[in-house]
């Protein structure tokens, strides 16, 4: 998929050969575009869509995949919640 497709579906910053792509609230379409652009493991791409993944680090020859959880709160209800951050590096 072309750079334009990534740009259309995510915020992108390119600095000195380092590329940061920020996909907030990923959808299946956005993750499919990411998978077409980069050779990431299909299961890791699926993990980005799941809201119940455990914290983990998967190591590969050319990248790592990390899932982290951060506590947040639902302001109206005061109920603690967690936000998932999925990282390909």
C-alpha cells in the first residue's frame, strides 16, 4: 500500500529515516493497511485490535512488538479502566 494510504488513516512523522505512525483507535482497515506496508506478524496485527491482550514483548529478527496497559478513569462514572498501547519497533 502507498504512503498516501498510511497518511490518510494515521498521523505520520518521518525524521532522519525514523518513521513514527500513530494509529489512534485502530480499525481492521487501518491495521490491514499497516500490515500491507510492513512485514509484521499477522497475530501481532490482530492483537492490536483486541482490547483484552496481556502485556507482552515479542522479539523478531528485524523488530519487536510490545503491548502495554495504562490506567485511565471514566470521568463520568469514576471507574478505573485501562488503555492498551501496541508498539512495533
